[in-house]
C-alpha cells in the first residue's frame, strides 16, 4: 500500500489516505492557478487601458469599456474579446472576469494583497468584487478595509451586512431611493379561489 508520504501521483494512490492527499494537493494547485489567472487578467487590463487607445474616440475606432467600478481604468474593447477568447469564454463572460480582476486590483487593494499572499482564493475575491462594483469608491474602500482580514472565511450574510453598512455611510441617497422603490412595490394578495388551511 502507498503511504501519504509518497510523491502525489494518481497512479500511486491505492489507499483512501493517499487519494485524499492527492486530491488536497491538486486542489491547492487549482487554487494557485486560479489566483495566477486573476492576476494575469488585471495585468492584461492594465496593458490595454483606455490610455493606450490609438485614434480618435469617435467614429469606428476602438473604444474603452468600463469594466470595474468607479475609479477603475477602462479597458480597450478588442482586448476584452481577445482575453475572453484566450480563456475559452464568451465575450460577456470574459468581460465579467476582467471586471472582477480590475475591481479587485484597483478598488479592493487590501483583499488583492491577501490574494497575492495566497490566503484569499480567487473565487472569493470575485464574489466580493461582484458586490462592490456598483458602490462608490469610498464605500468600496470601506468594504475592503472591513473585509480583507477575514475575506478568506467571510460568508454571504456577513458580507451583505458590511455592504449595507458601507452604502448607508457613503451613499445614503441611494439607500433612501432603494427603500422608497421597495416601499412602492409592497402589496398584499388575497387568493379567494384557492383552498388552503392557513
């Protein structure tokens, strides 16, 4: 039987402990690779920011697309398509992936540092970035400061509370508008045609 001290090769895994050790090692490889792809996306976006476009902004020439939140550099539209194709993604999926990378790199800098240190998984940074994209810069910074140290284990409910707090502190007009819109859609339905016991 193979011990868990042997090199991790799938062919050599002939007992449950070795299979688990192999799976754990491969998961670490996968997580490290996902971090590298996200870092490559941020670097690629920086190399193709709107500052590097050639030709006038109007007409048929290439345009810069906003991919991250407010304050992030825009990315050349053809670069988005090229990046998506390189990863085997559709253009919208590639743009979403770039948005997560750019948001993390430029607005969630403390979380990005945790990603680079190998503590924060790429998928978790992506989840946080998805929720901060629409926030103003001050609110995104607030979330970054309050989440970074626990980002690797923060859950959706806790993250939602921090996002709500950031919006209330840094974008109260939007919070009030959302509250008013929600109040307008409140209603009660009485179904007389349905038989029920409650």
